[in-house]
């Protein structure tokens, strides 16, 4: 079963590990670019119909993290009804 959600707000974790050989030039600009790229996007998540918000949020974070390459600090979404 799929649940359709739309991202309404997102905050990426832009911290880097100590062993990373590079640094972010402008983390605020990167945060804004990532937010602009993901806020408003619609995702179809493969979760059960009775999945609670926490499970849906987890699956959405997994999808966005895999696509963006960044972990998520916080994500808000709304359900899209068909």
C-alpha cells in the first residue's frame, strides 16, 4: 500500500564528520537550496494503510536522505488525499 505525502518543511543535518577532508563554504545557502529543492515535493511511500505518523516520517526521511545524500534533522509533511 502506498501513502502519498507532501513535504511542507525540512531541516537538513549539514554537520560533517571530523575526518571529512572538506568544509562547507556556506551552510546557510546549502540549507536553503536543499529546502527549496524538497519543500513541496510529493512522495509515494510504501507503508501500511494503518502506519502512524512516526513510521511515515521515518520512511520519508529515508527517501529524502537517500536522494539528497544528507541526513534529516526535522521534517514536516501533509498527507495528500486522492
